[in-house]
C-alpha cells in the first residue's frame, strides 16, 4: 500500500526548499474529481483557511484540493497557487455559465516551522503551484519533504508520513505532516508511542531497546496537519467523523497532543466512489452509523501509522536531529 493515494482519485504533490537558509515547504492533496470535505481542528494555535465552508450547514459540499504548508500564517499564501493551478484547468465551484467561471475550493492549514529557516524564507503561492505540478498517484515521498521539510516533533525532526488500509472493501488513507509540541518516542526504549500499530513490518526497522540522548525540544509552537480520505460516499457530517477519529490516531502517536501550542488540524475527504451498505428497517440509521464507525476506526489507525512513518522517514534539517541519528541501529 502506498498511503493516501491508494484512495482512487487522490493525488499528492510536494514542493520544498531545504538548505541555504531554507527548511520549509508545501504539500498539496488534489482531488480533480472533487470530494466531500470536512475538518476537525484541535489545540489552541490553529492556522487555517476556508475551514468554515466545510461546516455541514454551509453551501459548498465538495472541495478540489487541500493545501498543507509550512511557514506559519505566512504559508497560507501557498493556497493561492493551488487555486491558480485549479482555475487554469476550470476546476472549482461553478459561479457562471462559462466553463472557466469557477472558484476552486481549497481549504488549507499551516504548521509552525519558522525557526528552521532564515527569517523571510517561507512558502508562497509559487510553492502551492509547484506542488500541484508535482502531484501524482502512486508512492508518496515521505520524510523531510513538502510541508514536513521544517517539521519538528518534540525533540526530533518530523516529516511527512502516510499509510492506508482496506476495511470492508473500502480504502482509507492518511497523510500527516508530523510537527508536534509533544514527543513521539519513549526515550527510555527508543520505541515510538504508536509502534504497536505497525502492519506487516511496514516500518522496516528493528526497534531499539536503549535510552536515547537528544537535546530538549526547540520550540513550544508546533501543529500537526494532515488529511484522511476514503472512497465512500459520505455526507459532510459523516466525513467530519472521519477527521475526528483521525485526531485520535494523532493522540496515540504524540504525548501530549492538542496542546495550547498546537493547532492540530485534520481534513477529511470522501470521494464517493462506493456507497455504504444499504440499510433497511427500523434500525436503518443505526446500521449506517455502524458501517461509518468501521471507517472511523480505520481512520484512527492509519493516521497513527502515518505519524510513525513521518518520524522514521525524516532526516536532519534546520539544526534538528532525526530519529535515525539517535537510533541508527534501527535502520
């Protein structure tokens, strides 16, 4: 399994600059065919754009892309490039009779990575456009790329991670930019907190069993951002339950999670390719809820696994050591 792009119709692209005073970037999740969108935001320091329109009671039902970026609030400018790329292809919410009269729907969230770059070096619209140009299906590059280029999780370098699973015939995938104030590793043993979520040896390491010595966490300003997607036909309210569940996966992987200094934000996308089992009779609503609950449980698992992948794939950047530097024998 490749990760988030195992969900048919979902593409992922990165653009980043690392070195020469830079360690930041942008990741774009494209859904050219559109997808029902939702969001769940926790913690006290969010940086977001176009999240109110994802509320179930609001007009727009489907989104064209999600933009994840470094650069703190400055990095929200990357979404402008995503909108331009989509607009050039007539992809968006129709507002006129002509094919090009559309408004692309691009919710966005940013993480805090400013200390990893020289001041003034942060993603702008060109990063979002370039990430769209790079978007593809298939295997997703993980680690110090895209929105994870300058990410930090506790005392270690964070990065982009992704995972997926198939449950009851549905594909559920997640992508996380791992950048949390809390730690992701038990430093007494070297094992990530969510290591027990591993499936079929996917992490590809031999877990150490020794303490690690690392410098203290470099900043209290962080934020993990990400996307969970599935190929089910869900409403906006049902999609939000996926995002809520994915936050549980985040909390399994990081301790503490959702602090006042994290703006943890997870978007959910439901492409609608497959209907949930048709429920009938007196308890039809409960039967549908049970089917949705299976997807939500999977969302928590894949997001936790994506968090571990982001930690393990990261390489040192911006003066922050990576897991592989502290426990090299694991690789």
